[in-house]
C-alpha cells in the first residue's frame, strides 16, 4: 500500500505587511523589508529599537465561511479577549480554510498549531497591572486566554472543527514541527484535513528587553530599520523580532483532487533532531543539523540532486548563519553551489515559533508560481556564508522540490521537504 501524498490546498497569512497571502507574497517576492522603528511602546533605553510587528488588525479582516450562521462564532469565542497570537491565528486560519474551499464544521478536520509564546502579551499586560495597580484590572480570563494551548482552541471554535486541537511549543521550530505532525496524522488516516501552521504575537516590551539583554537582536541599525535584518551578510549583528501567523490547509492528494481543490505544493518529508548542546546556542559542529536535513530528504524520497531551493532559517546572527551555511554545504556536498536559497527573515524578521510556517508558505508559493524570493540586505557577503543566497533580487525558476530549514533554542533542528505538484 503506497503512502498517501499530503498537499497544501489553502494558505492564510497575517504578517508585518498586513493581512493576506497575496499581500505577503507581493512584498516578499519583490524583496521589501517589513522592519521599522518601534512605535507601539516606549523603547527609550532599549538596545534594539526596531522590529517587524503586525500593523493594527481586527476581526473585520476575517473572511466569512460557508456554513456559518448569521451570528457566527463570535458570541461563543468573544474575540475581544483574544491574545495577539490567537487573533492573528484565527484571521490567517480562516483565510486558509476559505482558500481551500472548506466550510465551518468540516467533518474529520483538526487543528495543530505551533507557537512559541502563545498569549504572552496577555501575561505581560496582566502582570503589569498586578504589580503596579494591585491587580484591579486583571481579567478573570487572564489564565484561560494567556496559555499557549488556547491558540488552537480559539481557531477550532472559529472554524467549528471538532478533531484534535493541539499546540506545539518547541521554540523557533514550533510551527515546522506542527506541520510535520499534522502531515503524519493525515498519512495515518487519523484525520481527513488539517489546519496547521504557526502564530506568535511577541513584539512586546518584555520580549524586546529580554532579547536585548541576551544580545540576540540587532542594535546597530536603529537609524536604518529596513537594513537591520541581513542574513549571511558580513554586517549582520542580530535578528529582528517579528510576529504574525502563517496557516495551511493540508489534506491527502486524492481527496483534494476529488473535490477539485487547487494545490500549491506537497509536504513530502519531515525530520527533527536535537544537538543536546545548549539552551540558546547551536552546536558549532552542526552534525545534528546536517542529519536533520538529510533525514528529511530521505523521508521525502527526494535525492539531494532534485532539491532546487532551500528556504534557510537565516536569522541574521553571526554564529547561526555561518553554521547553517556550513551544514548546508555538508548536506549537499559538491551540489551545494548549484542550489539557490534565501532567508524570508531578511524581510519579515524572526517571528519566533511561527518562523517555520512563514518559510513553508514562502516556499509553497515559490514552487507554485515559479519564482524564488530573495535575501535582502545581502550587500557584503560573509566569506563564511558562501552559497547562492539569491541576494537582493529574486529569480524565476522551475523547482521540483525544496528544503525548509528551522533551527531553534534548546538545540532543536527541524526540516521539511516540499514538492511541486503539476
């Protein structure tokens, strides 16, 4: 019995560019930076004063779906109490579901989401009130809406989906892992269709201050925000904090074709390893990163010769970019110089647990549209990062398969292989 192929039939996005996959693709394909000076809160005295936040959005951006009652889900869900991650996730999830031609209450459907911080914005706000105002304004829903697991619940409620409703929180690899697990459930016949991806709403005072204390974020480009995220460039000095939601509708190919759904790409292979090295640093040796990439290709049944694009983790940090480049060269051997790739984070910053899904969405759109997005701000390539990173401008290309890398805190490594679908 052959293994069923799992395909992407719907995409939804909330990003630093606004709401919608077409808005996202328009900016990413043209190489537009979404980084800007932070104005949402006072960053006086913060080492880093730039980020790639989502502009103001509300539920008016959420698409109506077939099978929805006149009052919709809002009376049950109370969107006024959403965390930022839940708000972004619901909006992007409904777009992906609508794009796939699916309706409210689709039978056999579940939700698996990746999120690093979940409702961390709720926690920051409520604790601030507790410590400065005696807790007089702390909502009785603070815990319920602030926990990570509530993100998938809000999406399930919004879409009326009664299958599994899980959140994976594995740091930066959260959404890559969520997509991998959702794919496995579909292959095993445990679900007919899955809504998966990642969401994080983390451009917040505490997060910015904390990453500043870690010296992980860019500090040299406060006066030139659009240049701050520069993966693989000699002048990189840390990542730019980003946020947003990138959601996918996944189903078996036979089911998708039977109902005439549009197919963006297939999800062919997933792998995850751990360096078991350090809580915030990757092992410079990179052996487990290489094994992760190679295993994902083996599981996908794709020889490295047919991989025509790599979507890099590419955070714009000194060590990580150099290690990832070196590991990619080891994984592809003599073919490495012929494989183009790029870092989506050069344009959207680092949206934490949602970053893997952002790369998968960019890659799926690239495969389906025959165009590879660029790595912007790569004006002075680091000799330690000596691959084809598609600097500044994208490139038209027909690609059979692509590799998406995701590397995270806690020594975690995850990778997905996507395939083009005629």
